[in-house]
C-alpha cells in the first residue's frame, strides 16, 4: 500500500514542481517554507489555501518526508502549513509526527498551535499538559490540568489515575506532590483524587501521608482493589507479615477480589509459606485471572510441597493454556517421571525439545538419565551425536564438561583425561576449559601440569578468582609455597570477597601458617554462607586443634549425616578418632 502511494505522490510532485517553477518565475522568486519561529497570529487570514499549488507542493514534501522516516522535517513542514492555512487537522498531524520523532520542542509548538486553532478540543490541552509535566514545568501545566479536570467530569476519575503515570516522570517528587495537592483541592471527596495524593506522597518519601490518604479512600470506597493493592505494597516494604494480615482481612470482606488475592499469594510465596500460597493460587487458577502462568505456579508450589500428582495435573493445564515456554514444563515433567522411575516417559518429554534455549539443557539431562537408567556409555554416545549440530563454543564446552563428569562418576579418570586431551586445541583460548582440565590432572596426581594450566587460565582471564583460589589452595593443602599460596588467595578474595570456597581457602592457609584465630574466623564465615562438607572438615579440625573437641565432633557428625561419602570429611574424621 505504501509503495503505491509513494509512486502516485512522486508523479504529482513532478507536476507541481513544474507548476510552481512557472509561477515563481513569473513572480520573480521561489516558494520558501516559513521559519518555525515566525510569529503566529490566529486573527490573521490564511495566507494560502488548500487548493493552492504552494500548499500541494509543501504537503507532498511533508508526506514524502514522513514516508522516508524523516519525521522532524515532516513535522516542521506540517506545522508551517498549519500556521499558513489555520488548519486544525494539519496542526494535529504535526503534533502526532513530532511525538513519533520524540521532538518535544516541536510537539509543544504544534500542540500549542492546535490549541489556539481549536480552543474547545481537549486533546491538544492534554498533550500540552503532558509535555509541560514531562519537562518539569509544572507551573505551565497547572492551569491546563485544572481546566481539563473541571471540564471532563465523566473522565475525571480516570484523569487522576493517569496523572499518577505522567507525574512519575517528574524528577523532583516533592514538587510533584505540591502540584497534586493543589489541583485536587476541589475534589477531595473523590477516591481517585485521594489516590493521586497517596501515590505522589509515597514517591516523595512521605509514607505516613500516603497511608493517611489511603485511610480516607477506605472511608469513601472500601472495596477498591487498586487502593488495597497500593496499601499492601507500602505496608509490605517494612512489615511483610502485616501486609499478609491486611490482604487476608481485605479478602474476608471482599472474597471476589482476585487482584488482591494474587498479590496475597505472591506475598505468601515470598515468605516461603508455600502451602498457604498454593491454596490461594488454587482459588485463582480457574478465575478471571486464570492463566498458563498461574497454573505453572500451582504446579511448582506442588513440587515444592512434594505433591507430584497435583504438580503433573497443573503442568498439563499450563500446557493446554499455551504456556509460552513449554520446554520448561517438559523438563519439570521429566523430573516427576524420574521420581517414578519411568525412563520411557522421561525420554518422551525431553525428546519434545528439539531446538531453542532449552535444547542443550534437555540433552544434558537426557544424558544424566541415560547414565542412571541405561549406561554411561550410552550417555556419552548420545552427547557425541550432538557434534552433528551447529553448536556455539560455549555449548560445545558444556557438553564436554558433562562428558567428563559422566566418566568421573565411574572413576574412569583415563577416559575423562583422553576426552579433554582430544579437545585441547579446540579450546586453547578457553580459561574455563583450562581450569576444568587442571582440576582433572590434579586428581590424577599431575600437579605440575595443573599449575601450568591454571596459570594459562589466569593469563587468559586475569580476574579469574576460581583459578587463583585453586592454585593457592593446592599449595596450602600440600603445605608448600605458603607465602605464594596466600598471595594467590588474597587476589581471589579481592575479586570475590563473599565466596565461601575462597574464604575457606584463606582460613586454611592461615591454619597452615599457624594463625589459628584468623583461620577460625575465615572458615567460620565460609561455613555460615555454605555448609559444604569440606568446609565442615576444616572448621572441625581447627576447633579440634584449639581444644574444642566436642564442638568439632558436632560439626563433623552433622555434616556426615548429610554427606556420608565425602572423602575429605571421612579422611579428616578418621584422623582424629
């Protein structure tokens, strides 16, 4: 359609250019577009008419500019024509195009001309008010807004709510509050006006005023969900439990308020009250708010609560409701069938994922399940088959890492080594590959190659905290090069100061250096972040050496209950029995 219009316009343009040249030649000058800053007087007669060749010429220029995406040029020409012809429609057209071009100055000029030409029209006043507000000129916006509110009685309530949106653009929130307090004075019996004050007050940092206004709203309209949601949000910032109580009380009085129920359910979930949250989501699942997302939420909460039967039901419902990322659900369903030991169903669901962002994840999971229900070799074969696909370097590395992990699960160190050795050239510039390779060869007893690989990884990625940590910890654990080990771990900690593994390493090096108190503080902090069995082994050993044997035993026993086969933990506890 646009192509045809453009062709017609081009033909007409040629005709009128010739016509214009003939006329201008006889007049002794050429047509010129009036400057934007020329004064506009609404009382003066139009200088050209819509039947005039000059008008047609300029109009076509504007149209062609608009079609080419030259919106600023088009807007200026339309504004010029609106001034010359006193045309309301052209002023409106100039305003719309200026808005599309995001040219605030042009939009303001155009809307102002539009308003002068059509004093009864609400739209140019609304646009001007918005433009003044967005530019922070509340003084100029004020009379326009007051006039709009006075004239538009039927849409006044909506107008107050819309003001909340445009006032959010104002940088000075206290000025915005003063503005809204002024314009709402005649309308304080309106819940929407009160809401506008509450909204502005909250964002100006005055929660007390916001809640006071919400109290006033409750006396005017106790069933208004929008106000209830805002109150719950404000309360929930500082007092999440009080917000729950508020939502609960509101729903007792207004059981059909689904929007509030949804927020209540979300708040329960955030506070990890999953059982209560599930009950509320179940009430919503077939309501007007019922959606694939709500069904999915119920399913996930059911999994969290150990109810896989209900989870499966709502996963299926979510699929029927066309959840936009079905691959996510297929993966969850595979997990459910894993718990039932049904490999055929696992395979059925994962095979549905044939491409997209979850494809590699699905195949890694498939490999894990094949290793569990069939054999590691069948898993490896399946992963090797993925080489036929066009994969990114990162995806290839993920597959390689999982192949290595599968070999290691059966203690097939040589197979794991061969697998990585074969890919050494392909990943020569990958710090992650070198790091993984280093950990593997250390496990095989080749500490020299490990050191070399970790240093290569650091060279490729100078901020590689894990590589610094691995190198330092390896020295500390072997009780060699302790000052050098400490320096490496200090670098790692500088990059990741709250990493529990690095904190543990720093504690361990201090332990090796005989700084027991410092060692204890580092490892205690690491253990508070993550109760990893190796960290538990280290913490227990430090406590034991400090003479706190009972405390050490408790930590070891607790960790063994959760990690009965961890080799470091077992070796440590056996040494001190």
